[in-house]
C-alpha cells in the first residue's frame, strides 16, 4: 500500500523515513508548502496526490485545523483512507470527518492523535464495544510531563526546559497549546468520543502548567508531593459526562508520579475490565510516526473506524465533578476561597480547599486572572 504524506515537519519526516523501511507499505508523494518543493518525491499540488490511483492512504501530519480540514475532507471524498496525528483537527471536526469517511467507505484513523506511540484509542475503541467504560484519562501530554519531571527531579527552570522540549520535537508548533492544557484537552475529547460516542462540545475546562513556578515545585517537594498534568473524563450514575484537564498533586507513590520524561500514562476503567493502564512515549518524531504507521497497518487488516457510527456532540457537566484544590495566590486575593488549611509564604497564601466543583474552581481562577491576579492551582490527588 502506498501512503502519501501531507506535511513534512517533525512527524512527517519520521513517517517518510519509517515507510521507506516498512514491508507492505511504501511512501507516496509528500505535500509541502508552495516554494518548498526541492526533491522529486515532494509536491505542492494536492490534486496530483488525490488523482493518483496508486495512493491508497493519505497521512495528514500538518497540524492545525486549516488547511488540514479542507485537505482531509478532499482526500476522503476522493476515496482515500486517511490517518492523522492531528488532535486539533479531529477535536474540531470529528463529526464531519467520521460521517465523510463512512459515506465514502474509507478509513479514518487517528491513534497518533492521543498518547503518541501508545495504542490507546484502538484499545479503547475495542473495549467500548463490549464493556461499559466508566472513566478515561491520565497523562496525555509529553511536553508538560517532560517539563514537570525535569523541574521536580533536577530543579530545571521553566523557560529553559520548555525550550528543550521544543528542541526535542515534543512541543506543538505553538507550545502554548501544551503548557495551557489545551493539547491534553483535545486528546481527552477524542477519548470521550471513542469511549462514549460523545465529542464534548461545551462545558469543558482546562488548566495547564503555565502559572507554575520553581518555588511552587520546591514547596511540593518539601511536602512529598509530585505535580502532573492529568486529563480526566467520567460518566456519573445518571450517564452524565464530565471532562477536564488540570494539574494534580500526587503522593510520590502514585503511578502517575513515576511517569518520566516525555512518557504518557493513558488509562481507562471498564465496568468488567477494571483499570487498564498503558504507558509509552507520548511525543516525539518516531514514537508518533510509529502510531501513524500502525494505523496504516490496521487499514491493511481491514480496520476502518475509531469513532462509532452515531457519534454526536454534547455538553459536559463539570459542575458534577468535585476536587479539593491546592491554590497559591497573593494574600489580598485569598478571600475568594475558603481554605481548610493554609500557610503564608511571603506575600503569598498556599491553601487547600474543601471539595468544590471543578467548573467553579476554573471559573474563579479566570475571574481572578481577569483582574491581574497571579495564581496557580492544582487538584489534590486524582479527581473522582
Ligand atoms: N505536543 C504533544 C505532546 C505532541 O507534547 O504531547 C504529541 O501529541
């Protein structure tokens, strides 16, 4: 099977190199930007790729929603199987792309878009057919895990370690998606869609690590706590969904605390299976390219869909999920919260709240930041 590649950045180069060495698969033309065609195998003409009957699969690894959405839609309409690593695309346009792929009888697979090299979405899609999935989540961003691990273990500076994550090809083109938690949010949206057939459309919350300081990390260390950025989604007894991303403070013995470098820990809980945990490299050229090629191999085995046929969009209800929160903020803003325990640290208060709704905490943080208040917050242990 011949696979064309749209995009020749970190992942695209990895896919091209792997395809050259892979039995049963071969690289087709590579779409690059106009003015960047500097080799025979590169083209800036999508129609040339889509009209080529020898191209069976189109791998979209450009990132971003446009022109990726236009190109992937055209590829599906042209009867090409599509694999993508682009979580922004699938989170924004999953419904339309799922419908288009089914209409044209071609595959639409995106396991590289969630968990890097980890075969998470394939596994979850299979489990969801025969077991009731009660929760999904875990560490789903390699860049921030790499940063948190280095800050905790080696006392690294935030800016320097972010630059290192970019240099190693872990971060997005715009790394604010990583450090703000948006990248992990897109991934948990995909997991919700695979597990429950619901692509969350409203009510989501995400908080990243962009307000974290070296002093915060030193403070956690003193208390024997480790900070990780966790995604979480679950169903309550009435079938209502909550889904959010936020930093979480964990005891050193927690499984997530042992996840190092650019690794992810993707997990789900099935009513019958219980806890399933999958770990591997969550970011980087070859780990991500390996997942793109695995999807191609799944196509050759007849696999076509990760999303269920009746995929729909719906709101989530984060007012139903509650966490205790650790909050660091200036003393004059501390009255916005009722703390069960607190300590003063210079002009700062570091306090822990009683359990409060996730949506309330995220809304209060936005309100305070709108009035220039600098704060960091993290849930204590994992949200239930
Ligand atoms: N920037 C992403 C991450 C790449 O760090 O997890 C893999 O999706």
